[in-house]
C-alpha cells in the first residue's frame, strides 16, 4: 500500500503557510517521525504568472523562510514582489515593466497529532508598504485546520477569518465596520509514490468591504480551484500547478530544508 509521506503534505501546504518546513518521514510510517527536539529550517521560492488580460501580464515571486520545531511549532515569513508588464500594442511602443512590493506576511502555527489526524491553528500578520498612490495597509487573520490520513490519500480542511486596514491615512469618516473576510479551504492529496503526489485544492471566501451602511448586503463571494504536482526528495522539493477558474494563474516553486547536524553534501 502506498504511504502519504509527510514531506509531500508539508509542501502541499506551502501556499497557506509560507516557509513551512518539510517534515521527516520513514519508510514504514505515513506520518512524520515526530521528534519533539527536532528543528528544521526551510527556504522557499515561489513564482506565479497570470494569463495576459487587457494588454497586461502580471506575475510575482515570493521568498519564504520557515522554522519548524518538533512538528508542533511553525514560524513562517514570506516576502513577495509583484511584477506587471504593459504589453506594447503598437510596434513603436515598447513594453513597460513595473515592480511593486507585495504584502509581506509573518505566520505562526501550532499543531499536534492524534492518531491519523493532525490538528492545527495559526495566526498571521501582513503588511504592504506605501507604493506610488497606494497607502500602506496591514492584515491579520486567525485559522483552524485539520487533516486526516487515509493511505494513500490525505484529506484536509481549514477555516480562517481575517481583516485589513490602512496605515498612516488621514482620519476620515469611519466605516460601518472593518473589512472582513471568511475563508474555507479543502485539500485532497494522493501519493503517487514515495517521492511524488498530486494535490487538488478548493478555496471559497466571503468578503465585506466594510464601507457600506449597516444592514447593507455588501458581501462578495469568490471561489478558486487549484491543481498541483509535487516532488519531494531528500532536502529538496519542487511543485508545479495552476489555479483558476477565472484568470488562470500558473504556479511553480522550490524548497530546501536543512536540519542542524545535517551535512550539506548531496544526499544519496
């Protein structure tokens, strides 16, 4: 029977927990080898590219740093950079590239195992600096998650709530409420072999701008469906995927995980 390596599960969750370190696995156990004293440090690089629309090509990259302590404490830092190319519509007009800082994110997660289950809670704080005419803004959120391991399948779900606000703006009329978002994510991971897996992710969210009058129906609904192929071997991990269904976004990423005491020589 095929097992679900924990390193593949960790890579599948990199999108929701930036910089998440890959967990250690054994040949006879589908869950991570849980060593309370173990420490893992990870470095992630993610790239995203949206399909061209209205004469613009948008994308970005994000550098992630992660710390995993015994599988129960996780700290992640993500530093993104956004890019936009204005495609030339005429032969005399050259394309213009614009770079802008993305929303940096600091996340803290706590988790524990109960048999074939893993439960987790996380908190995150994001900040986007001032750029051109856009003011600085901050976000914060809280989430709860659960994952059930069913060889060779792993099923996961998480729910989160978040809000955002601008920073350093001149006082103005107070909105009826702060912008609020509610999100539900579902994940299914199928282990193809000990190194590769295929992941399907479904995300749904409700968001409120917070600028309407009390009692107004100002909630917006959105949904996304993503597919991802993951390879995890030794200290290295690779992932390729696409997310839709609106404007397709193509994603790729790489991860490197180091543990104190590990040699940096290529693993056999």
